[in-house]
């Protein structure tokens, strides 16, 4: 069967979620082009098992000329835009690169995509744009109320996308996933940090008292959700992409320790992240109406994730070598 939107250009396709999406799209016989600057967070090893099945350009999304020439050469039907600076703690230390990539980079891509006449632009946003919510859930129409520099930069890029939809009838769709976890996640994020530290019997840092709550979405479910929006989503709409798997950090850490057969006394409470959002929770009824459902619950997802890291210790240890100093700067008693 011929697909109408068969050629996808993925920005940030060497990153954690982007690479999962690229693997899925290749498996579903889409033609895929990856554009990635390969920052500290990007790694083509994530695409090792589909080598030769996608075209790759090492490019910064802020480089409009290069982006325009890639568009003209490859003639994609769709852009799925993952490329971003993504770690909240780093944005608190210095937000300048977040402004460069997440705001200026997104604007550059929007301009290039508009000039080229792209058929669809899927903008990957985040649940963090809504800020924290003590009770209830965010709908797609909730107020955008960012609580840290990372989410402020993501709100800003969302607003540019919305403005392009209205001003230029630009064919964009926004997707807002909740916290992702799974294989290949860079060990600056909670779950791989815990897996590494606990496996090595090192103290496991937990911010504050571990009471902050997150909604955990398995990365394979996230990639399927984004592909569902690409195929069935309506232009100009926004889709929350959640899982309903809400868990306080301390319980999430406890689940990982249990799978690893480690004791809770490895946990060390450290100074809380400034401005730490207490809770995120999404109403994702709208994407469920497109036929998508999360398939992997937190318990199964954590088990699979731990197993993956246990089978890929070389990759994890290599990353951690470059992270020790950084960890010392964020996890302080
Ligand atoms: N990880 C999560 O839990 C989560 C949750 C919701 C939304 N998101 C969003 O999903 C997207 C992907 O997140 P992730 O966790 O996979 O990120 P990641 O940090 O693992 O990967 C980001 C990728 O973007 C690339 N990149 C960064 N700056 C670039 C630039 N200027 N030009 C080209 N490429 C550049 C990096 O090299 C890397 O490959 C982001 O937009 C993020 O905001 C992430």
C-alpha cells in the first residue's frame, strides 16, 4: 500500500526518543532522513541496528542554508522535530544553549519548512510546558505556565509553531509527551542514573524527599503515539501523550532497586532542584480517540529497561565516564 506521507525527516534522530522513532519508522517502511548535530546527548550507536537504512546529515538545525539544501535534495513529506536541549538541570545551570536550539533552532526549521512547502510538521513538545499541577490533569487547552528554563524554551517554541499555524496556515501538529524512559536514555536522567549507581553499589541521589510525581511513558509507546499522530492527527491540533502511570520519584527508585535486588538504604536524599515542579499529569483522551493506547506499564517497562542496561553495560559506562563531574555539580547534600 502506498503511503501519502512516506518520507520523514527526523531532527534529533540520534537522541533517545528520536532514535526510537527512527527505528520504528524504518521498520514500518518509511523513508527516513536523520538530521542531528550530535551534541553530547546524540549518538549514532542508537541507530546501529538499522545502519544503511536511513540517510544521515550531521547538521545544526540553526543552519538555515544547510537545512534548506537538505530539504531540496531529500524532498521530505514530513518533519518530525525532536532536536532540543532536554535536561532541566543543565538549563538551570545555563539556559543559553536551550534558547539557541529550542527557540532559535525551531524558528529556523519553521522558516525552512515553510519556504520548502512541507506537507506536515510534527513538533515534539513536552508535558512540562504546563508547569506543575497539584490535583487533576492537564488538557491540551490548559494554561502554559513553565516552571524552569528548559520548559520556558519549549513553551516558546510551541508558541512559534502555533503562530505559524495561524499566520501562514502552516501544517503543524504539536505532541506533548510525558516523562519518557527506556533503553538508550542518557544517564543524566533519573532512571538510568539510578540503574547505574545502584548496580555499582553507589549512593542513589534523590532530590528533596522524593515526593515529586511524574507520569512515566515507555519510549516505545511514545514512538508509536507520535507515528499515530503523524498518520491520523489533525493539522493545527495539539495532542497530549501520557500513560496514566503516575509515580512519586521515591517509589520509582524503589521499583528499580527491587528489580536489581538492592536495598533501599542506597538512597541518599540530596538538595532539591530549584523550582522543582511537584507533579505533572496529562489527560490524553484526545490521542486515545485516534486509536493509540500505551502498552507497557511501569513495572514491565522498568524490568525491560534494567535488562537492557545490564546487556549494554559498555555503552552506559562509557557515558558515565564523562558525567562524573557533572553529577557532582547537581547532586549535593
Ligand atoms: N525525554 C523525555 O522524557 C521527554 C519528554 C517529553 C518531551 N521530550 C522532548 O522530546 C524531544 C527528544 O527528547 P530526548 O529525550 O530524546 O532528547 P535527547 O537529549 O536524548 O536528544 C536530543 C537530540 O537532539 C540533538 N540536537 C541537540 N541540539 C541540536 C541542534 N542544535 N541541531 C541538531 N540536533 C540537535 C542531539 O544531538 C540529540 O541527538 C525533545 O524535544 C524533548 O523536549 C522529551
